[in-house]
């Protein structure tokens, strides 16, 4: 996938999260997703873990987010970082 397509997919993922459309969120993922959370040094690895988070914990997590600031976006043909 070219870097722009990866970034477009990242934006689709974020839009689906904003609408709490979990099926749409999951449709943006690769078969073996990995999320790394900095500076917490925490990760979510693998489909089962990520699926469980979005289906069972995301709604509660999202309620606790009081804001964010996008510092930048970086992408390659393999991944996107925001």
C-alpha cells in the first residue's frame, strides 16, 4: 500500500472511532494489529486483544479522553503514526 493510502486508512480509522462505529474501526486493521502507546510503554498486540478492547472497553476509555493534540503524522507503506 502506498504511504498516502496508509494515511487515508488511518484517517478512516480515526473517523470511525469518533463515531464509535466499532465494526468500521476493525475493518481498518491488518490481520495482526499492534498498537503502541507512548509514553505509557503499553501495547496491544494481536487481533483477539484489539477486538476485545474495541468491543468491550473502548466506550469506557473514550469517555475518559478529555482532549488531545495532534503533533504530527508519519507514514510509510507499512504503518502510520500519529
